[in-house]
């Protein structure tokens, strides 16, 4: 009887999987909205965090090593088919790229080691992310927070996510960090694995001051707001003048893609530690990304790519200081498709180039919106950047960038300042020339010839290949980050993944500028 019941459940799940796989993803978009009520924050002091860290280590609860899978916007069978097709035809080299009238940033004073897998507790992938503030650079990874002084690169704090958020019920992962230059506050987020089929928490921490070594308001929000077997994944973090914005993909039973959602959190109450009524919008396109808004615009723009196609969906968010509303439109772009995975020298193990998603927040100022994603370029993965005009839903400029004519380049992030200077970071290998994974950077001046970002330079080239498990494809670099220095708009800071040895990841932090 028990075996028959288990078989019945398995058949039900298989049927559900088949039904979902036959339906076009987001075939009919229907934006729904509601409110999530969140309790008043707990003000967590550095003393509490340190005491928690000491206790958890003494009890053997940290460090804890976990492996976090990649969840594409397609079901796994479609994803594999698309990936296999992407590698079926490869040109001998990239199309020759124009380089006229281009200006790339250079490496400045800081080029330092970030946290590594051993120090961070052993989990993989690292999901390296971070931001620069007035006096510090904050790096977040699975499952750690590390703080560095800007002036010399010295690390002054290293603490587990569990101790920082005061949460040990389930493992925390997918961290993000931004610095709100408008209010001089740090925002750090992470999600937890579900406690039950109907409860999963997204955590938000906001610094009480501009000092990341000080106290933080800690919030926990149940993002399984429909109380069904949904899984919240790959949350992204942005903000405008009135609210912080968190987007995430929603999966049924952790594997079947449903759609995406947006959470709009009022800054005034959040930054005071008060209770919240968080507005949510669901039914959005998968992989929707929020912006970091540099001005006081009354409209905020989010964008979502397909895995392949000729359009980008744009969402216009208004009245974030009152009752937010959300509408959608379409931007037409040149054709793109899912990228092949990146190859490494001397191994069959590849590094995952993702599913055409934007891996980090956009940058918005005036009518300009900057983003980048990795797509198929002559049978290799290559980042393609865009500057969109949000006033008329058009492309101001776009173009590929890559390290060399034979390189594999992927999982890039982009930021820009208010005069149109842009900075990018990404991962790159060049199997034909024996080059293992690099942390690369480049950019362009606002006065440069449009549509071009040069090959740039590397702040670190790994001396080993990466092959930590029996998987044919390993996750890599899809939480890369680049942020403008709030004290110097001609300078940016990057953080990205590197290889310490065949089975251990590391990270690298660099300061670049014009």
C-alpha cells in the first residue's frame, strides 16, 4: 500500500513536470499584486554578531559546506538541449571587433585577495558579490561577509551569514550587497532554504549608519506568500530614491519554473527598523532585474530578457513612495540566444555561462538604462552590453566584448556614472592559448564611439583549471559585481571569482578607473 502511494505521488509529479514543460514560459503574462506584512526589525549589534559567531563555532554549527545548484529559466531538459545546440557550430574565431576611439579604465591602487572557499566555510559556488562605500568595500559570498578598508585593502572583518543575520534554522545563500549613496546605508540580503513547503525566508539587513562595522536592522520576510510548494531563487537587489527593490525567480517544487516576482520595500520605514507592508508583484518574466537608480527619477525601470529572441521586457514602476504600480512594454533588440558553456584548457569540465539572464542589477539615470548578459557569439559565450533609452523603448547602443579572438567570456556585470562612463567585469578563459579563468575588467567613456567596449585587462589569471566534482559543468561567476565609488565617479570596484586550485575557489577584488 505504501509503495503504491509513493508510486502514485511520483506519477503525479512526473505529469506536473510534463504539463509545465509543454507550456511556453510566461506564455500569458498576468501581473498580480499584494502585500507581505513584515515584523519590526531586530537591531543587531557587532557584539551580538561576535558572540553568535563564537557560540556557533564552539557548537560546530559553522562552518558548513553546501552545494547550490543552478536553476535555469527553462526546465532542465530544454536547458540541456539549448546548451548542446549552442556548441554545435563554432566559428574558428570571434568576428573582428572595432576598437576605434575607445578608452578602457586601468587598474588603480587596490588589487587584493578576497575570501576563499576554505575561509568562507566550504560551500560552492561562492556567489561573489559586493559593493564599495565611503571607507570600506564589503564582499558577500556563500556563506560569509568580509569587510575591507578602501585605503589599503586590509580585511577588518570576516563573519558568517548565520551569525550576521542571527539565523541557523536553514542554510543561507544567494547573498547580495549594495551601498545606498542617497542615504549612506549598506543593504545586505540573503535567502534561506525553505523551512517547510510553505515557508521560505528572504533576509534584509540595513546598516544604522554608513559604517558596515556597526549595527544593522535585521528583517526576515516569508517570500512563499502563496503558501504553496514554491521556491524563491536568485534574488537580485536594487534601489531608487524611495525604495529598495528585490526580484527573484519562482519555481514549483524547486525545479519547475513558474515566473518571477518583485518586492518593493519602503526605505523610510526600512531604514528606521519599523514594521513593513511590502508590496509585491508576481507573474513577471523570469530573470527580471532591478536597477540601481542614480538620480531622483519618479519612474524606475526593470528589465527581463528571454533565453532567446529579439525582445527585452521592460517594466515601469511608479509611485514607490506611495502605492506602487507596475506596467510592461517591449524593447526590440538584435537576435540573441542561450550561450554555450565556457571551456577550460586541458579538461572536459566546463564552466556554466548561465541562460542569457542579467546576473546583476542595471544602472539607471535619466533616460539611460545599462545592462549586460551572456549570449551565443559564433559558438562561444560572450557578454553583450546595452544602453537603453527608457523614454522610447529603444537601444542607444549595444555590442559584444571579449578578451581575445578565441576566448570564452561570460557572466559579466556593468555599471555606469551619470556622464555615460561605463565599467564592466567578467570571467574569461582561452583554451586555445592555455589560459585558465581570469577576472577581467574593461569599460568605455561616454565620449567614445558607440557600441564598443574593448578587451580590457585581467586583474587575476588562475594558474589551475577548476574541476571540484564529477559534474560536467560547474557553476561559475554568476554573481560578479562592479560598483561606482561614491567618492569618485571615475572609479569603480569589482569583485569576482577565481581559482585557487583544482577544487578550491577564491575571489579577487580590484579598484579600476579612468
